[in-house]
């Protein structure tokens, strides 16, 4: 089932540290041999400062207590560097830890800088040191510390480039600490900057957008309101373009969000076109499902895809998030997805049928008869479906909804009247205005 | 060949040299005695072993005679001067000039005998004297006076040639000779051993056997036409060959200047000039000089071309290519030589020898030459009848050019001139882009084969000729064999990436079009489409030059064919329909001149058009193109007509197709199909009745399908499409006759699977094309009775017209009052589609190569160079360059807003076939 695993495509667009949750998930799902994943983790850790963690993994991977020499050396180096950076940033850190002193800061950046310089002898060098220190903390896996420092750094920083990367750092830290609300705020802030900033080349801007979208996956599939927001973000023209050109695999998440979200129907049709167009560049069961239902009207195919979708969702780090409820662990998104997908099929199916055999229908919907009947009755009761069940023959009969010819005629002409009145009004207004002049 | 022999030969020439000096002495020019002595001294130093040769005597006697003649003429002149007889003086002067020629030929020296110079000086002085003496002038007889004036003119002209020598002689009549020798000596010593040998080699050969020398000339020339070497030519050859050690940079330079100055003058044979210059390259003293002369050779070779419409003779072309390769050899061997056409280099820049450290600038423009060579190649293919063997032979020269282009490009890349390299790359792209893989493979094999076969023979020959003649030996450093990647796509990728990175706008646009064409050729429709849309070429193509527009048309045609092959009928039709809308497809693709009934073309326009023609091997098969276009139109139009049978005029997808159909329907009899058009019309008639089998059979019998590579699968696809459209047509046409229609029956009728029919019908139902619904338990389509009564239909038409009326009222008001405050409903804009004439579908998008094209094209170009509308290509190219080609695929393709543009552009593409379904 590793065919639909997107980790290799998503990974390059994430921060090193953000890949860990993905690997953890993969390890849990056992899509790949454990060894491979552990090796990947070590590889990943090589460039970070989380040497202790790397050592642990190394031990468990090779079942030894020996640690390669270079790791030990690296550890010493890291500690030394940490020390040095800590010293460099110390004045500012102590200042920031003093609540009384912090209160003296005002909204005015210039003033703050002046004040720090005059009264605490904290100049640009120390501020820069704070940034380095925060980055180092982040590299070491101390995300909360990094987040705090970066927040404060941003308050003092005057360099916009630096400020931007600090913001990225903050976002990563918040994601890793799973503070979804704060992360969402940071995300929006970052998005504004990306959209408004003038990049040296459009390519960079697109790249930033791609990164942003990848990072946002963590937030959107964990935040309560995320599924609406993911559509709002991804479906913007600029972002959709970026997806289509550089990261078509993100279509999976957008498609899923569209399926589970009932409130964004107007954009849905447009999105179907995108799916149709990009079928050559990317497809997986979820997009294929949509293509089956809305492009080719192949309901048998759709049903097959639905089953595959289930697998895909379970194996996707973002979609297959588990929720522990007592002894059960469920994947809420999966259930929601299936429910909605079923509804999609049924809806389309009903549109083109007059009479449907319930047995066949339920088979298409992956439901058993009892369940299915209840489901349909519910639909009819909620007046979502204009139909009747014929129990004797075991069929659902749709009510024909042919619009009356005369109603249509009236509809066509109704608007005309209003328009003409408006026109006349305008004419008169103009005629009156002229003599007055 | 033993070098000993050569050295012998060398000394032999030295000997002769002394002889000449002797001759001069004997000839009565007493003053030069000292000089001659000096020179002899030096010479004996240089040649330690004096050999006596039987031949020598003969030569001497011949020379003696000549010199004696000359001396006597000088005496005559002296006498004439004494009696102030200008008439006889003039005669003698002509005579001495003729004699001079003879003397020069005999001595085979480029240096003018001192005697002659002396005579000139004397004459000049006398003339000045005579002119100054006005009284004497008055006394002269009229004939004498005339002769004086004529003499004045002649002498002035004549003396210009020898100005330097005369001046030298005037300055220092005694030591002039000596200095000359010194110079020679120095230079000889500078030359490396091998270089010393070569000149002596020539000398020996030519002095030993004159006949052989002549043969060798012919060898060098290696062309039929060169056999007719002019006398002058041979003279010059010998001039240089006899005295190799005496040839200096100066002499070569002087001769070179002289030859170049004669360029374009009346009476200067073009071939002769090429020959002269070619010879000069062999005696050039420094690499830079050789380079400079080579550039002139190539220019002269270009001059050989008889006219604008004709092409360069093929053998000249080949030699031109060889010369270019030699230039590259030199440039590679001496990296300090810089070729530049912007700065005017020093007069003596080329004097700097091979061991000179700094950069040497030589005037020249490799890219311009290369482009010219390519143009000539193109022109020759245009002119040669494509059905002859000659054409094929000519095509085989293509690898030759490709190797040159490859080398030039490599060189330019190495020196960092990426912009020029991009231009060269474009030339290569333009030779490759239209080749399907099979043709490409064939070319590759040919290149390998011919090179393997020829290299042995060729190389030895080349070595021989060059080895025996050239002062500056240039080893073949650049490869003479093109290297092609396995896959033409790979080659294209390398080249276009370079161009996108560093080409200018036009180069990039053309490369992009070639790229699109190539992708389309390889059935990569989506990539070709993306490139086309992302580059915004459609918007800007009108502002480009004609040949780029033609390229665009070709690319569009190919994309259309590609869309058809992969089964995208609507897209294919969208690409091709505009090409066929004007009925000038030949003209648009530059594949022949189309005659128009209504517009007479001026000869000028016709000539222009002819010059734009594509060579035959690059043609897109017009029959195939027409078949594809008409079949696409048929597949779209037939169901469409069936759906709108009441209101046939409203939704016209293909006007061309409708017109053809009308014509064929008007015929009293329909004979068996003859051409492509008839076939498609016959198929259409069958399809209208829903008879897919017959329709397919008729189409299948077209013989253009053999041109397709994947013929089977295309026909398979076509059959499926015909079935589908037949089903749709059938349903549209007969839906009113049925109440229910069983799925099984349809399956039987149209030979389609349940699922396919279900899918097709469902699609129609969802799109509201068919008022019906499925009855699932009985597997039937139940048709709803929504057929409007006539009254109702009329009522609908009325409402529609009313809304149009209201709209036009609104528009009128808007126009009157400037639209202020009129917030009309938005949908009004959409409704404008009702307006007739939109069916033409943006006819302006196809670049219009209409008859006023000359003007249009040029103005377009002006706008282009004036930086009119910036080509959005920059963007697309940027992201193309950002592409990680190594990883394959277009993973890295990106660019801001570009996808957006693609979206709306694709919407435009779609709009070409709007109203296809409902």
C-alpha cells in the first residue's frame, strides 16, 4: 500500500523537524520496514542538533550500546556551540526574563532599540545572537524555547528577511508543539507576508507558497475549522496555480477537504474541472473517485475507488489521524469521508435515474440492505431527497422534477420587466437632469 | 618524406634567391650591388650546403632573358626621357609593366625587382619635372601632351601599389634590400622547426616539378570549377611557393588587403578570389592572420552565391563548413585569440605570433557566419527538387552542419558568450525539432557511418594538403563528428534549456515553438499544451516576424494532430479549425503557394512567399492534416447538428465542415469517395444515420493513415469515438420516437459495453442534453415527454428575442449616456454570445499571413524590436530553466501567475469549442 504514500513528495517541502511526525506515523502504520525508517530518521537527524535522540535511534537500530565516534564528537561540538550562543545572547535573555524590564518596551520598535541600547547596552549584535540562539534551540529540539525567543526576536528585529525566517521558525515550532490555534495565526501572518512581499523572482514566491501549503497541512487537519480553511487557502487562484504547477499531490488534500466539507459546493464544480485537467499529472484514488462520479459517471468504478480511498486515508499521515476513544481508536476523517462520498454517488445516481433497485444501489454504496434503507429513509425525511420507496418491488422511485413550461416562460420574461423599468427610470432621470442644468 | 630532402630544397630556393639578386645586378642596376652582396652573405649563412642543380641553369637563363628585356625597356625609357617623347615613354611603360609580370612569374617572387622600382622612381621624378616645366608643356605637340596626361594618370595609379617600396627606395636606395632580408631572416628564426619545414616543402615541390605543383593546386581546390584556375591565380601560387622563406607577415598582409580590396569590384572573379584567399591561408604567418584570412575566405565564399533567390553551390558550402571548422581549430588551439565584430582591431593585430601572450582580437562573427551557412543550406533545400536524388544527397549534409554548429556552440559556451551560444543552439534545434525518432535515428546512424567511412580517406587527404602547404598548421582539435544523444528529446532538452536560460526573446520564442512541436510529435499533448499556454505565445505571435508565425502555425498544426492521436477530438479541432477557416492552409504552413481567385499577388509578394517555403522534408502532410481536421469536425458537428435539428443555424462548431456538407448534399449524385473530403462526407452521411460501421469503414479506407506511427491504436481510438458519436447522434435524432429504449438494444446496435453506454448516456443526462432518465431495474432509458409543442417552442423563441431586444436597448442607452449608473446584470455579457459572428471564434488568433503580409510582417517586426509588447515567455522559460531535468518530468515547473494564465488561456482554448455539448 505504499504506492499512494506521499511522504517522499511532501518531505522535501517541509522542515527537517516537521518530517519526524510523518516518519513516526509511517512507523506506526508499518508501511515500510522499521529499519528503513530508523535509518531515515538518523539521516534526518544528522543535520540537526538532536544528537542524543540520534544516538538512541542508532542504538535501537543496531541493537548495540556503542555509538559511532562522529556522533559523540558532534555532541561535544553541539554543546560547545550552544554554550557560546547562550553567552552571546545572555544579556538580552536576562533582560527579557525580567518582567519589569519587559514592561518598558513599547510598540515603537525604534524606541525599543534605542532604549535597549542606552540602558542595557544591548545592540544589534545581541539581537542577532538571540536569533541564532533561538535557531539553535530549535535545532536541538527545544521548540518552546525557540518559539519564545523567536517571538521576542520578531518584536525587536528590523530586518524583514530575518523577520520572515523567524516567522517560519515560529510556525514550525508551534506546529511541532501542536499549538494549533497559535500556529494558525502564524500561518495567516506568513501568508499575508508572502502574498504582499515582492519576491526577487516569481519562482521564489511560488516556492514559498508551496512550503506554506505543505506546512499548513499539519494545522488544517488538526484544527477544528481546518477543513473549511484549507479550501479557502488552497482554492485561491494563486495557490491553486502553485499546486498545479509544482505540487499536484496536494490535490489529494484539497479533494478530501471538498468531499468532507458540505459548505463549499459552489467552488466544487470548478475544482472538478481542475481535477479533470490535471489527471495526467497526478492521480490517486481520491481524485479518481471524483473523476468517476463527476466526469465519467462510472458508478461501479467509483465504488471501487471508494474502497481504495479508505486505505489511502488510513495510510496518510494527515488524513489518517487517529482519535482514541476508550478502547477504540477511530479515524474520524475516514468515516466522514465515506459518508460524504456515498452521498455524492447517490446524489448523482439519483439525478439520472427514475427508478433504482435498492439492492443494487446499496451495493454501489457499500452498505447492507437494512443500513441502506435506513439511510435512504433518513434522507427522504430530511427532505434531502425527493423520492419514495416502493417496498414491494424494493425500489426507490424519484419524483420527476420537470419544470413546467409556463413557469419557465414566466421566469424568462420576469427579469425583462424589471430591466425595462430600470431603463426607463434611468432615461427619465437623465431627461430630468438635462433641463435642470 | 625525409626532411633532409626538404632542407635541400630550401637551400635550393635560397640559391635561386641569390640568382635573382645577381640578375638584378647584371641588369644594370649598379646601386644594388652592395645590397645584393649583403644579402648573399646572409643567405650563405642561412644555407650551409649549397647544392648545384641541373635545373638551376635553365631557370637562370629564362630569368636572364626576362631581366634583360626589362633592362632594355628601361634603357628605351631613358632615351625617350631625354628627347621628352611622352608617346614612346607611355608605350615603354606599358611594356615594362607586362614584362614585370613575366619577370615576377619566372622568379616566382612576390617582390618587385629593384630595377622596376628604380624605373618608377625615375619616371615619377621626370613626370614631376615635366609638369613643373609649364613652358615646355605648352610647346609639346598635342599627341605628346595627351600622352603626358595619360602617363600622369597611369603612373599615379600604378605607383600606389608600390608606394612603400618606392618610399623605401627613395629613403635609402642602398640598404633597402638588405633590410628586407634581415626581416626575413629574423622571422624564419622565430618560426618553430616544423613550420620552417613546411614552406621549404612547398618550395621544393614546386621548383622541382612544376606540373606536380599544378596538380596539387587542383587537389587543394578539390572541386570541378576550380580546375579553371586563372593564370593570375597560378601566378600568385608560384609567387609564394618559390620564396617561402621570404614570405613575411607583411607580404601576406599586403596581398590579403589587395585581394580583399578587389572584392565586389567589377571583373573580380568570385571564385578566383576565394582561391586566392584560400591560398593565402596556407601561407599565413601567424595563427591570427590565418584566422583573419579564413574569415575573408568564408565571406568570399558567401559572395559566390549568384543571387538572393539562388543558393550557394553545394561544394562551396561544404568547403565553407570546412573552413569554419579550421577557424574553430585555430580558436581552440590559441585561446588567446578573440573573435569580435564590435571593435575595429589594430592594423597589425594579427602580426602577433603564436607565442604572443595577450589577447589578440580578430574581426569576425562566428554566429553570423554559422547562421548564413544554415540559411544557405535551407535555401538549397528549398530550391532543389525534392523528388530527385540530389535532394537526398543534400540532406545527407545535415550532420556536417550539425557538427559545425555543435562545435561553435561548445566554443561559445567555453568563452562564456551564452547569448550567441543560444542562437547557435536554436539553429540546431531547428534542424532537429521536426524529426520523429525514426528520422532522428537515421540521421544519427548516417552521421556515424559517413564519418567512419570518410574519415580515413578524408583525413589523410586533408593532412596531406594541409601539411604540404600551410605555414600555420592547425591540428584538427574540434571533433569532426557530431555526437547525438540516443533520444532526440534529450538533445532538445539540452538545447532548449540553454536557450531559455540565455537566449533573447525571439530565440526563446522560436525555441519554445520548436519545443512544442517536438513534444506534440512525440504525442505529449499535455506538455505541449502547457508550454503553449504558459508561454503566452498565442497572444504575441501576431507581433513576430513571418517565419516565426509560420513556425507557430506549424506547431499548432502538429499539436492538433497530436491531440487527435491521443484521442482529444475537441482539442484537436480547436487547434486545427482556425488553420482551415481561411482556406489558405498551404500558405499558412508555407508548404506551397495557394492561388487565390480574388487577390492577385504582385511578383514581389510571390517572391517573398516563395522564399518562406519550408523544404519538402519538413512538411506536415497536408492530406493527413485535412483528414484529421475534417474527422474532428465531423465527430463534433454531427451530434451537434442532430441535437439542434430545429435550430440548425445557432450552434455551428465548424463552419468549414458545414459548408462542405452543404456542397456535398447539393450534388445530384454521390459517387464513390475520391479524395479526403469525399471520404469524410461519405462517413458523415453514414454517421448521421447512426451507422458507425460504415462511417468507420469509409474513414479507414483513407490511405493517409499509413503515415501514422501508431496507426492501429489511432484507428482503434477513432472507431471508439465514432461509435460514441453515432450513439449520441442516434439518441438525439430518434429520442422523440421512443418512449423507452433498452440498454441491451443499444449495446447490440453500437457494439459498446454496458458500462460505456451507461457512462455516455449518463453524461448526456447530466448535461441536460437528453430529457430522459434511467430506469435501473429494467435497464431502460425512459424518455420524458418534454417535447415542446410548436406553440411553446415559438413562445420560447419569442422570449429569447425579447431579451435580446431589451439588451440592445440597454446597450443603446449605455452608449448614449456613457453607461454611468447602469448596473446591468452581469449575465448580459454572457448573452452577447447570441450575437452572430462569434461562431468564427477569434479569427484573429491565427497569425494572418495575408497578402499584405509583407507590410504587416515588417511592422510586426518593428514592434518587436522596438520592444513592443514584452513576451511573457520570459516567465515560462524561467520556470522551465528551474526545472530539474535530471529527475525527469516537469516536477519543478513553476512560475507565479503562470498557472493562472494557463487557466484562463485554457479557458480560451476551451472557448474554441464552446457549445460543443449544449
